């Protein structure tokens, strides 16, 4: 089972929910931080990192002596990562998405594959929880290629040794968030009942609803703001799986890097019920 914990914007408590879910999951689980631009799940789970490796993407390398200036590669590339100016072939590796199309269409073999470093892939353990994360290289513009490397490592590692996987997705509803949600069996959408929270929640809901996956809502800081999120969920038949109250002790636990269910035991039943709701939605 793959669960994506997502949010319409940063600061709603998505990583807080991910950490508490992983800590209270009853079956073997892997917690995966896919927010590779600013990973912070490790600040709550405090894993022992046992392995780190570089992640790379394939990019074209040109041999101008073999180029006939046909322009097929430049015409194919939608990201302007390769260009033909007169008889000069130019490549821009930082703009390349690694599809390999330019190499495939080159009739003379003037393009071969080189690599560009994306960042780091790290793995370890936090008690019984398997932990994985990616950390984007400083200056790297694209998240999804590194996210895909992290997901591939996780899914292949637990293909035979079965573990449920909880993905801490990047915030928002742009390409990185969609990349995280695409492989999930279920989406947990974390929001807060404020006007800003509701606005971004609607955008995220519309972006993820097209996948037609089971989706439920966790309302963080419940008790502040207004009822817009509740009314929206009722209108669109989106279940609210959990509410986390707006309380000082929870904020203090978060700010100290603690898993909130360990610091505030009264929240344990909330996450036990959230776990049941997730599992029931997937197996329905």
C-alpha cells in the first residue's frame, strides 16, 4: 500500500502528519520524504542514515564532427535543452528532462548520453521504520527526476520484502506534488481551516481528483478559521478522516522536533482512526 500525504500549501502540518502516521502504523512501513527541495521528515523521525549515494539523470553530449545539422534533435526537444544555431549544435544540460528523445532521433549518432548530478538519495532506519529521502543538489532546477529515483529505489527495495509506504509529498499542486501522488493508492490531503488554507486546498483537490484515487482530509489546527473546508468536503463527498486541534502543546511538540502522538498521547486514537480510514478506503 502506498499512501501520499499532500497539502495545497506549505505549513499546514503535512510532515507532522506523515511522521505521526509512520510512528503509529501497525504493519511494516517505510517513510519516504519526497520534498527533495527542503526535506525535513528526518527532523521528526531522527533516523540513523546507513547509506547515501548520488543520483544522476542522463543528458545529451554532442560530437559536432558527426553532426549534419539536420535539426531533428532541436525540433523534438520541447524544453529547449538542445539548439541548432547555424551549423553549431548547443546543449543545455540543466534544462534537460532526460527523456533521451534527441539521442533516439539523431541519424548520425552525433549525440551520446552523459549525466548530470541531481542530488543525494539517503536511506536508513528509525526504530522499526525504514526511512528514505532525497536532497536536491544546490542549483538544480527540477525536482521530479530525483523524486523518481527515490521512488524507484523504494518500490524496488520493498517489492519482495513487503512494506507499506508513506510518501511525504512536496506542498502545492505543481509537477513535484503530482509526481508524488501519481503512484499512490490513496491521498491524505492535509489542510487548515483558514481562507488561505481553503484556497490552496481547493487547487490541490482539483489537481489530485483527476487520478480517481481514494482521498480523505486531515484538518490541522481545527477550531480556528471558518467552515469553508467542511462545507466543501460535504458538497464533494470528500471524507474528513481526522482533526488535529489547535493547541499549544501540539505546536510545542512540533517546534521541538517530536512526533506529536508521542508528545501528546491523547492524539494516538486520532491517528489510529486515521490509519483505519486509510486502509479501509484502499481495500474498499
